[in-house]
C-alpha cells in the first residue's frame, strides 16, 4: 500500500496498512509489536496539529510560568530571535504556534531576524516546525545552517519576502557561545576556499536580495559574526516549580545553553518550553532558574519525532541500554511505514559494500567518526550488521556522542548514546579529534571540490551546508559516497556492473557551489576518497585519480569519456578491479584488517 504524500493521513490508512502488513510475506512474526508501532504512528499523525497556546497549569507559585501566547507577546517587532532543536528533536512547536497565532490576530511580532543552527523544518508536511512562522511579515532576515527542510522559508526567500543566509552549524554554535562570553565574532578555517569565503563565493548570502554578509576574509581564515540575540527559545524535558531546567530524558540538547547565555549577555530574554513540572533535584539541574526568564508548559512536547516527552523512550537517552537489535528494528519499521527510508536496489547495495570496505581499510578501532545522511547511512548499516560499530564512536552534530545514530524521522538522536552535550562541545571534538567521516555529495569536480549545499538554481532547491563544513575541516580522512550519475539506469548481471542508460553526470568540470574545497583539503593533508557506482577515486595533487574500477566498467568509455570532470589514472597506469564479492554480495563480510 502506498501512503499518500509519505504520511498516514486517516485512520482508514492505518487499519489498511495493518492488514496489508499482516498478510505480507515475512511480516507475520512480531505482529503485535508492529501493530503497536502502527498505532503509535497513526496517533502521532492524527493529533500532531493539536495545541493550546493558552495552556497554563494551576497552582504554579511564580510569575516565571506563562502561556505560549504571552511568551510570543514578549517578542518586539524587529527583534532578533534564536530557536534550538534539530529535525524532530526538541522542537519548539508550542512557541512557533504562539508566534504564528499572535501575528495572525494582531500583526505582531513582525520584521524579525531569526536564527536556527540545525534544520527545524518539516518539508512542508509535518506541522509544529519553524515553518509555522514561514508566512509573509513575521521574518525579515533568516539565518539557518540547513534550509532544505524549511520549505516555507525558502518559498518566502524565492518571493523576496525575506533575506536568506546560511552558515556552518559549528560557527553558529560557536558564535552563540562567544556571545555569552561577551565576544562579537570568531575566526576559523572552516569554509576557507568554499562558497562561504567571500574570495570564492557570496559568503553567507543566499537570496539575491540579501543586503548583509556575516563573514569576511581574514588572511588564511574567515571571520564570522551573527546578529545579537534578543530572544532565545528552546525545548527542555522538565522544570521544577522554582524554574530550574532539567535535560534528563532528552534526545539531544543542541544549542540550549549557548543560545540562552547569548541572549542573556545581550540583555535579552530566555524562554523555555517544557513538558511538565517535576520535583526539584539539585543533582540533576541542567540550567539554574536564574538562567531562564520564562517557562511555557506544553504537555505535548516531544522528545523526538512522534515520541511525547512525558512518555519518553529510554533508547534515546544518555546511558540508554536497550537491546540494540530490537531498537534498530523498531525505528526501521517506523521509517518504512512513513515512507522515509529509501528502497535500495542491487546497484546501490554494491556501492554501500564498496564504501564500507574502504571505510574499514581506512579506519581503526577506537576512531571517532561521523556518518552523513543518504548513502552513507547504508555504510553505517553495514558497520552495524557486521558488529564493527562496537569498536567505533559515532557522533552527531546535535551533541549526541556514542551509540548508533538514528535515521529518518529520528535523525539527530542515537540509540544508547554514551553522552549528550551541547552542539558547540561536539564541534570542538570535530576540530580536534574527528578521525574519519563518511559523507554524501551532490556534485564533484576535476579539482576534487564537492557540492552538498546547492541542488538547483531556485531558492526552493537550496539545501545549505549544515555541519558539513565543520566535519570536513576537522576530519583526517573523508570518504564521499554517491552515485556516478543522476537518473541513470544501471544493473548487475553475471557479477558485472552495466550502465544501461546514461544519466546526468555528477562528476562535472566545475561544481555549482563549492562546499568542500579540494585544494584546501590537500593543503591540510587530508586523505580524501570518492566512492561511486563505477569505482573509487582519490584526491591527489594530480587531480581525481581512479584507483579501483567496478567489474564490467570500461575505464575509457564509461569513466574518462563518460563525465565532464577530468579523471587521471595512476602514474603506473594500473587500476585494480573491485572484488567480485562487493558486486554480488556473496561471502561479503566486513572485518578489521589487523
């Protein structure tokens, strides 16, 4: 059964999905658990638009507790606001709705400058995201590290209703931390040689009507700055009656502490949304009452996508110790039901095997790693299935350290994380200790430059860099994984890969936007690989060097003549052939090459 628009939209869909799954081959086992999960998803989708911006529990003894409506009234026209959270994690839904409904009723607040570090949109589908305030008049200038999910804001930028900017997530987190310390700017190597570098591209400005720029070149570094915050907004699991904030049972913290400190340092206000009031416990206080000005209680706050905070899932919490296999199966089932997880065919599976084999050859036990979204998630899956994940420390830009990163609607969290800290803390780790990263790509060019931030010329196609610039700046080894062509038809026959119909080359003469600079990567001494359906390339001083080729691929016809990018062969002319077990999957097993 196909679920319309990627989501269940009625109870009928839920019940029919249940019946379909019951009779589907291989789906009979654990049917009770699957039915429970289906009902969980249905309840979420059917009620995810519910809210009460006038809710306030009785018998709260201090004036710090207010409604979401009154919280929105604290925001003055033209103010600078920052909101925290990432994807489905710790969304400020009730505060977004408060701002939206106040504006619709009174025309205020308006002409705001709004900053988000991580992506906070719902792709135009899920309500309760930053897109609630994506209507003309509320936001004048918008700054976000990752814009792809924020369709309403992109549409406003396309219509010239707002000025759109982007910046690496790490620099945004560092800037809020710096603001809390009384500093106005930071200097960094992150972004040098990319579109963020004014000597190369437009800096932070994305929309054609952008009048500002929040970055400038300073010798071999870039200097970043952000508008001073007047209002900080974040979600936290709980508060006590004195106004102390608790992060226990959160799936992530992101920028809560740094954003709040930045607003306070600027004489602004800090607004927290919590799910409930708990008894005071000095040992568990995450933020003291004096660090927060106002608290909104919203019983519908989520721990992460579809999970109410008041019924949190232990798997997402620091020190969680649930059964990993059961948790993986549960989340996979949810993402498959929501039609979020893409279906991979034999060609994509062979690509994943090739990338994961290279990963194990380049990584060592004990490495700190980052796995990106898309095809890199398939590498993470194979590391999990092989058991090698136990020897690695996975990380997320949200500040989640250890455990196994979660995909789809739960992205940004992890199963059984060892520690959950601030985003800025994690980006510090990336600068100093990140060993290897496996990331996706949209385009690669002759100089080894990679584009992940610009999907097309329209504002609606803009993706943003996210934490990618920080990750590639810090990682000692980078493995980019992506298809050789877009919309090509490929097949595997008799252990050989065949390009049955060519598509649009993703290896081009010059990328549309430089998000990773090959020149800068070489200068910093990084090992950089590009894994594709046709083989493996390595960045060298000579250019993109083909090192391994898939069986069945003609190097001259399919690779050298098959793309606009300049490809070079090893100086000895020898290109090894990818092992048969990578193509067929027979007897494929990952292991450490001790």
